[in-house]
C-alpha cells in the first residue's frame, strides 16, 4: 500500500518535483495568510472605500503592467534562480512592513505601496515558477503534477491560510506578516534544493531586447491555433465569470440573505469541491478524454450562471458552489497541462504570462460590466449576462475543443494552424484558472 507521501507526490515524478511542490505549498500558505490579513490591515487604517478597493486592485495591476516582461525574463534566465530571487524580494518587502507595524509607523499609503511591490515581485516569481514543472516531469505526468500543485493552492491558500491570517491579526497586526515572511523564506530554501535548471536556448534571431523577445512570443502564439484559442477561451470566460463575482458579496448578503458568515462559507464550499476534484484527477485522466472533460466543465459553467440567476435559496447556492469547485479545478488542471505540453520549453514563460495578463484583464473588464449591470438592473443581472455570454461562446468553441485536446507540439509555429484544422479561435473558458 503506498504511503501518504507517495499518494500526494508519486515517486515517479522525482525528487525535484517534491521540492517544487513543498515550496509551492509553503508559499501558498503565506499568500493565504495575507489574503485575509492585508484587507483587515487596510480597513484598520482607513474607512475610505476607494483605498480599500485599491488594496484589492494591487492583486492584478502588476500583472497588467509587467506580465509580458516577466515572461520574457523567465525565458532567458535561470528560472529556478529567478523564483528564488523574486521570493527573496517578497520576503524583504513584507519584512520592511513588519518593522513599520511593530514601531507603529505604518500608514495606508505604505501598505498600498507594499502591496504593489509585493505583487510585482510575485509576477516575476509566478512567471518563472510556472515553467519549472514541465522541466522536471515527463509530459505524461504533467496532469497529475498540476493537480497536486492545485491542491496546495486550495488547502493552503484558500482554506488554511485565510482563517489563520485573520486569527493572527486579532492577536497583533504584525503577526500574520511575520509568519508570511517565514513561509516565503522557507519556500526559497525548499526550491533551492532543486537541481539547477538550464537556461533555455534561443536562436540568434531571438537574442535581442526584451521587447523583441515579447514580440517573438506573441508571434508564436498568433500562429499556434490550439494555444491561441485556449488563451482566448480563458480570457473571455474570465469576463463572464468576473461580472457576477464582483458583486457576489452583495448578491449573497442581500439577494440570498446569507449574511457575512454565509458569504465566507460560499468560498469554503468551492474550495472543498476543488480538493475532491484535484485528488480525483488521476482517475479522471485515465478514464475520460481531455476533450470530454473540457466540454463538460464549460457546460457546467454555463449552467452554474443560470442556476445562480434563478435561485433564491442559500442551500442551493452552497450546492452550486461546491459543484463549481469540482469542475473549475478540473478545468484549471487540464488547461494548464495542455498549454505546457504544447508550448516549447524556451517559450513557456512568455506564453504563460500572456495567459495571465488575459486572466487579469478579463477580471477588470468583467467586474466593471457586472457593477454597471447590477446598478442598473439588479443583482441577478450579472448572472444573466454571464449565462448568455458563456452559452454563446461555448457554442463557438465547441468544435475547436477537440482540436485543442488532441494537438501535438510543433516545431514550426506556422504549421500549428494546420494541426488545428485552421479553426478560427472562438471565445469561452473558465475564470481565474489557467
């Protein structure tokens, strides 16, 4: 009978994968602690809704500003060292904040500046970190590897971290950030145990400025139909998802009458569903094709929006959110795995960063649309928008999904359109998941 360690990180994935997984889980715990503690800290320093919202904005602004640059940097340097350097900077940045908190000199502007700098370092850490798994495991094992990485995000970032961060903040405003520094520092130590990763080789035509490297990555993406369509899918469905999610707190408290505790429990229900999904992924991967799983996940996304638009029951809402966690993290694992298998190693950072810029760009657009719709037509209007938009886009990409799932890596990006049957990209996808 396999040990618990073998179940979490199968031995065939190798020693370096275990160090990567341990580093990722540890870093996610630190980020989960800050997920609750940072908004509490900002709210304790100001009553301005604009400044409180600005704290949340710092989560995606660095990606929009530096995402493409971070991808180019990751593709031209030692990726393991980049992760170590960026995470080391994150620990230093939060450490400075701790000093100001202990001495009672912290202001809301200092906290916002810290959030921006921390988020910027995180962009470079995540861009380089996303390229490590394909370098450490075989293509056939990317699915189970990504599922285990997702499990760490769910357990540490979504379940364990936030309540721990809130508890520590109640003890003292600086304590959650002290623990965050320790977690991020430990993540640096753990990832340093990975064998040195080689710097990707590039043809002479790509050896130029970072702007030139970014253009090369965009050129490859434009001519690779499967990956291009997948990126567009994720972008557009982030728009439809973010529209109702931006007003979810009002929808749950006012429309469903759940109260603040009930609102928090909704996200917990989603995380619980996600945990079941990621630990079931190995079985799903063996018994169900990727194309079928992708279509099922996207169809359930459409139905989720419709159910939320129609229901007035908190019990039904919990059931929907649990189901959302189940299919959303299956989609996240599949889409990341497919992209990593199709993208050449020397372009992994740039294509991943384009994907993340699309994710956060979709969030910005969707939240704006959802806020306007809710203001003009009521709290269920964003759900109807999401239902209609996701249904239409799913119909547009239905045939393309089989081409995406069955695509093979190609050396010449101009051949990619032929591999995908010259399908034009549609729109669709799932929210905030690669």
